[in-house]
């Protein structure tokens, strides 16, 4: 198999390679014949921030190959003591709200201040169109050239649950590699934003001006997930409107449940074009962390997120296991027919299903 077809190949353009490149007179990451990994070397390289090794480790965790997955999990386990030290920030908003441009400007500012920034994206549409990731690569062009930035699109295939598991694991690996700010972009549609809320510390919702009607119609649900609502593209003629819109959101927020106990959801405005409003954003996030550590909400949320993740994985595993057993899909389909034509109640269907599968 050529290197390029291997699951371990680092996708071109994913990582900016500056410091990783020099150390790549390669020991093979996975010795192909025996499917072994020199864990100590891999751990040491990743802890030193070697981007190529980091990308390869992520690829292992994303792999559908069972052996690779096992290697990846063991590697992750060894890196776990070095995880958890970042600020994890989720960024959501409707398509076109300017999330990617915002991340480029914000990420660059943070790199300039000496932070190491990892950008991950969850884009449920990318598996269908394949287009967004390509677009993002050009939009984050400057950031991807930064030595202290690492950009990784979400895997473009698989179930939503699978994509989220991989994003969480990627986040942990990035933390081990020294990234102290993790930015996760997700399109503001569907279950994806709830899932991202459940893996980050701070959740930022980008909105646009001229959204008076939208404001009325905007789902209360998503505003209640946000720790800050930022009116984006506050530049040129739009600036005045942006301020006004921010005020309107502030009023509405009074009526809603805050996303984080003890924290009042903030309203902000910024322009990625003019690079204005950004200092204040990170100040807000730092203050959020300070408060959260003080009143323990920060750690409690993280622990809860990890246990919920575990429970979700149990469910995923059980469901996968169930449907992978021969005959179960057909049994479910035939019971569904019986339920629809009234010859079984749903509860009876469940009884029969598990009585049958227990016998097998
Ligand atoms: N005026 C103005 N336009 C902006 C600003 N930021 C982004 N844009 C424009 O808004 C459009 C959408 O920006 P993106 O960053 O691609 O938006 P997105 O939310 O990532 O979009 P999806 O990934 O498709 O959901 C682009 O044409 C940008 O040039 C800004 O600060 N001011
Ligand atoms: Mg985008």
C-alpha cells in the first residue's frame, strides 16, 4: 500500500507543519506488519508539540480499522494526564454568520499573544457537499500558516455520534500537544450545537444585524445554550445597527435561563474585517473561567460532560451491537409492520423482540 493510501497518511493542508517537519526523518509511526506503536516515542513527540505526530495520532483515532483504533485509544490513555488544561470554546451561528472568518481573526490574535490555538470543525453538511472544508481552508489561510495554530476539519463521514466522539478525542490530543485554546466551529443547525455545547467550557453564538424578525423567531433553545451572544460584522454602515441589535438581545436575555449557573450571558459585538471587539471577547472568556473555577462550576461541568460522554457511548455501543447481530434488523422491520397494522402494541413489540433475541 502506498503511503498516500494508508489510513496513517496526514491529509495535505490539514496541519501547518513548521516545527513538525524537521523531526520527521521517520521512525514509522505504526510498524505496519506487526501493527505496533512505539508509545513512548509517540507520547514524547506529541508532548513536544510535533504536529505531524499529532495529526497521525488523530488519524488513528478516526480510523475504522479496529487495530488502529486500539492503538489510538492506548496512546490517548497515556496522554490523558496531560489533557484538560485548555479553554474549550464552541462557536456556532447560522451559515454565513462569519464563524470561520471570526476564528481566523480571533485565532491569529491569540497566537500573537503567545497562545497555542487548535481549531476543530464539526460540519454535518460536509459529508454531503464536501464543500465547506475546502472553503474553510482558504478562509483560514493566514491562521493555518501560524506556527502556533493547528487546524483539523471534522471527519467527513460517519454518524453524528461518531463524529462527536472523534472531535472530543482530537480535542484531548491537542491539549496534550500544548494547545491552550481549542476553538470548535459548528453550523448552527440541528443536534450538532447541543453536542458541541456538551464538550466545551464556553459557548459563543454569532448572530447578525437586521435580524429583528429573526430575533423573534430565533429558537429560545439555542440562546439558552450560549454564554455570550456576539453580533458579528459590526463594521461600516452596519456598526450602529450592530450595537442596537446587541441591546435587543440583552433585553431578551433577561427573560431567559442562563446557560451557566452564576454567569449572566453577555452580549458583544465585533468585526472580523476591522478586527475590533476581539480583546474584549477573550477578557470575557477569561473572566468566565475565573468565576467558574471559583464557584466550581468549571470542574463540575467538565466532570459531567465526561460522564455523559461515557453514557452516550454505552448507548451507542449497545445499539451498534444490537443491529450488528444477524437477523435483528429484519426482526425489527417485521415487528414494526405488526405494530403499524395494529396486531401488536409497541410494548408487546419490545417484549417479543427481546424474548426472541434472548433465545438466540
Ligand atoms: N462585513 C463583514 N463581513 C464578514 C465579516 N466576517 C465575515 N464576513 C463575510 O461573511 C461571509 C461568510 O463568512 P464565513 O466566515 O464563511 O461564515 P461561516 O459562518 O463560517 O459560514 P459557514 O461555514 O458556511 O457556515 C463571507 O463572505 C465573509 O467575507 C466581518 O467581520 N464583516
Ligand atoms: Mg465556516
